[in-house]
C-alpha cells in the first residue's frame, strides 16, 4: 500500500465534493492511509460538520483542511489544487428528479469538471481521478454486460439529462486530457449504496429509505448494477497511484439487481420492515403512461426489463479491486438509515 507520508512531509490530495457521500468516504480512507486531505466546499460554514463525519480519530483532523470553491465559478480552484500532487474530482450534481432545462445539469457537470482539470493542469498535478458513472457506459449501442469500451449515446432517446450530463462531462475530460497531456483516470461506479457518514443522504440511499418506510408499494421492472461506497472509494484511491491506471476508465460496480431483488434482500435481512417493503411490480404500461407527467418515470421508461449489468473485470485485473457483495451494500444502507434514526422504528 502507498503511504501518504514522505518523511514528515504529507502528500496532500484535493477531494472535490468532500461533503458528499462518496467524497466523504474517499477522504476518510485517504486519512487512514496517512495522506493529508484538502476538501473543496461551496460554503466554509459546512466544514465543522463535514470534519466530524470524516475523521475516524481526533488526530486525523490535523491532516484535514478545506477550501471554498464552486463548480459554477472559476474562483478558488487554483488555490484548491496548489501543492496537491493528486486531485480526486467527485463533485457533480445528482438529481432526485429531472430539471426543466437539462442544461441545468449538463453545464455544471461538464464546465465544473473542466474548471478542476484546467486548474490541475496549470498546477502540474501528477494525476486527476474523475468520478463518472455507468450512466456514461450503459445507454448507447452494445449490450450487457457493459464494459469500459461502451459509451452512452447522448443523442439517443435513452439519454436522460443525468446520463447525458455524465457522458458529456466525461467526454470533455478525456478531450482535455488528450489536448494537454494531463494524466487522467476515470472511475465509472454503479448505483452507490453503503453506510452513511451522517444523517444526510442522496438519491440512491433515498431509494432504500422509500422502500423501507412503505412509500413504495410496488417497484418498476428496472434494475441497476450495485456497489458499496467503501469499495468505490477504494477504487479511486487505487487508481490515484497505480502506474497502469493512467489514461484508463474503470467500471466499479458489482452485481446487477432488479428493484424487486433489492426489496427481497431488505425483507430477508430486516424482517421487522418486511410488511412496509414493496410487494409487487408496477406494470411497464403504467410507467409509460406516467412518463409524460413524471420525471421519475421518464428516467427509467426506456430501461424497463432491460439487463443493464456491467463487467468490472478490468478494475479487478488492473487495480486488484475486490468489492463486497452487492447485497451487503444494500443491507449496509438500510442498517445505516436505522442507526441514524432516519427510519421509523418498526
């Protein structure tokens, strides 16, 4: 393993989006490995809360610092990357629903990535690891299992604004790297579950919360490749220093689970919540009827009954990446919601 300490001089890693689910776990693992972490935040007032969630030991707070920088503005990014040999760029908008104008998603994702990459290039950063998504691999030509050779077609009918934002941001990053010689590696995770570091949660954990609180009586015939946040964080850190990761994209995702499979895993592991969990499926025709009126339905209408499984063989082979089972990631999300008091006691 690579330690962050060189004599007493710590290697500083910039983690953008450190207040997010994935960014927090990456920071936590970097600190445990002896790196110093600088996190970019939109508001400095969030720093104390974020630090409490990330630091596993009080001494780690000495190695954690914050800098104010917003993906929508150029200000702050040169200061953010100064003195950092490595940059891990996780920050990107992830919607609960679809915005009225898709550019509200696409522009900050693409322009934000380029702002970070330009600053990294100016600073002579050793390597940038960018978080993309299987949203950028699974929705074009090709069929399952999808690999790093597959790309989502941003002009196709399957490309929702979120899929498009991820694809165009990643394409722009690769074009910039090719043009400038910047050393870039990209991680394409599946849907990220796992333990929360604090009481806030995003869209993916929100799905488990909705299932267990009885808000979803039935689920659509939709599925996705699942991965634990701890394993996605590990993939980013491995990719940061591995010589063979330069210029490569890596799918970081495990087993493909239908939403009904996720509900079954939860019912089996948390029998007290079983009565609240979805007990059937919404017929495809109903989702199609709802799609013009429901952003959620529009996001999945073209993927109903579609096998969207992926292969993480490359990450296993090159990075020696060994993720936990998908079911464990789903269970960890649920347990975490219970531990944080985010589900009514059953």
